[in-house]
């Protein structure tokens, strides 16, 4: 599969104009994003400043959304047990499937096969995972400290997951790479159970129990679901973001700020939680849910905003590590160039992905660029739909800023994995599935099929990272 899709199409007499593909994609991305922003802003601001009927009809927005309230629900322990059982069952389904794929591949190629536990690390310890193990074992190293290899570049990986793995190493006298790998997997599974618990409760509070169940299923069977159960940051990041939104909706602003800071210490995208925090604060405190704020409430409003300043502390702590170890708080930006990585306008980058689908190595196009393009464009379409479907403004704001920043890297190799942590998208799909069960079943089937295909590609060494 060293040829390109464009070359294969040319053999069939179909010529692809790469420049036109890029232009059309960029224009389509901008149209979808602007349309989604217009609907989201109208939905948010029209109840506060008065709806313009013709504009609402033009944008196809329900002008007076009535959101759910986070109140009393069933026993949280019962919910946690249910969600944990389903979450862990889905993880072992993925582990078992990956093992069967590897065994079948080994037998077909004449190699011996090994047991499930014997081969577990060889199957799942790929791409970024070994780097987290190295950080957990040695912490961040400078170029002078590294005699061979490129482990000095690992400062580009954020610290919270390897720090937790390193702390777990205190439980044994001589932790090995195997220990650190399995500790990372255990952390991911625990975080995934807690993350799904908060997602379930949040969705149940907003849209009801059936929508919450659909949302949970869609999270567990998302195409990139395999990363939620191995030594990657996805599950930890998902957990912290879900808990952040839960406590933000309950008005626990300081707790939400602390969770946001931990998310920012886990992934660079975590600092984006300042945006939904600010929008939620504006909506519930400043606008007071459409009510006139009480006299003398200004100091109270500012006090509730203090949590937003806690969130960047996670990013600042990461920059401090850069400064202490390398003498440059932006050293990670310099090392990003090792992967030919820079940051530019998101729409142009998405257009570049569309072009690479056709003119790049076919194997990588099918395993990396095409899935990324489908996920990103699908997220944009859902963003447009969400703007008119009574979704909270803070969720819409998070989707918007997440798209802009997550698609900003010029060489986006892990887009499917990055977008897998976008919680409001699952909530929206869960709401759609609740209202149209047949659509929900179709979405679940397609997502599960993509998940199994993605998992098979990952364990077979495809460019899925």
C-alpha cells in the first residue's frame, strides 16, 4: 500500500485536483464553524437581550431553551457500581479482541502465540505509552543526561499521568518497566470508571436517564475507545473534564477550578476549560439564569469567578518544570519541531488533512488522515446541530474552542484520539439517541465497528497513535 489514493483513482480515469480539495474543505469548515457559532450565540444571548424571531427562524434555533438542573438523583454508589461494571466489561472486551487479532496474525504468519497476560504488554505498549513509562522511571531528562536515544524530547508529554505512575512505584522496592506499564493501565481504568460515572450523572441531570445510558454506551464504544484502557492520558483527562463539568454545574466553582488545573496538568487542552467556566459563570451568576441580579451581589459574583484563575495553574506548573529542568519555560515548543509540529489556523490544517487523504501513502491515509477527517468534520456538523438543540452555552463554547485548538497542530497525527475526550459531543449524541432509538442503535453499531477496526489496526502496528 505504498501508492496513494490519488494514484489509484488516476488508474481508474479519475483525476483529483488536490488544490481544489483543500479549498473546498477549508471553505466548508469555515461555513460550518461560523454557522454553529451563530446558532450557539443566538441561543445563549436571545433569552437575555430579547429574541429576534426572523433570525431565530433563519438559524433554526429554539430561542427559549429550558435546561436541566443538577438536583437529587438515585444513589451515587449504585450508579458508580453500574457504570464501573459496564466500563470494565467494555475494557476487557477490547483487550480480548486485541489479543485474538494478535493470535490470529501470529498463527497465520507461522509465529508462536502466547497467553493473554504474557502478551498483554507487547500488544498494548505502543507509540506514546513507552514514553510515559520512561518519564515515570527517570522523570524528565536533559540532552546532556541522555547518552543514547531521544528521551530528552519527552518534555512534550504532560506530567500528571507519569507522575502518578512514578508515585505508584513507591509501593514496591524496585519498580520495573512492566510495573509502570501496568500501573498506567490501572490508573486509566480507574479514571475511566470515574469519568463515565460523572458523564452519566451529568447527562442524566441535563437530559434524563435514558439519554445518560445512550451517552455512556457511545463513550465506551467510541472509535478511539482502546486508548481509555491503556497507558495513555485519555482516560485521566476525560475523568478530570467530566468531574469539572459536574461540579461547575453544581456551582462548586473552586472545586471545578482545581479539577480544571489537574486537567491542564494532564494535557495541553485542559487549559481550555477556562472558556466553559467563564460562560457558565456568566450564564448562572451574572445573568442569574435570566433573572435580575440582586443589589450588592457584585462581590459575590467576583468571588465565584476566582475558580477560573486556578485552572491555568496546571499549565503554569508544567511551564515551571520546563524552566527548572531546561532553563526555558517554552522548551517543549522547541522540541515539538522534532515531529515537524507547528501551530496554525485550524481550517487550513483540516484542509491539509483532506489533501493528505488523497496524496499521502495509502496505508497512513486510511489509518490516520481519513479517520481524522471524518471525526473532525463530524464534530463540526454536530456543533452546528448542538447550537439549536437546547445544549448549555458552556458546553457549546467548549466544543467551539476545542475544535479550534485541537485542530491547530499542522501535523495532527492523533486527531481521533484528541477528539475522543470531547464530552459534550457524546451528550448530544446520547440525546439524539434517546429521542430516536433507531438512530441510536445505528450510531452505536457504526461506532463499535469503527472501534474494532481501529483496535485491530493499532495492535497490528498501523499508524494509529
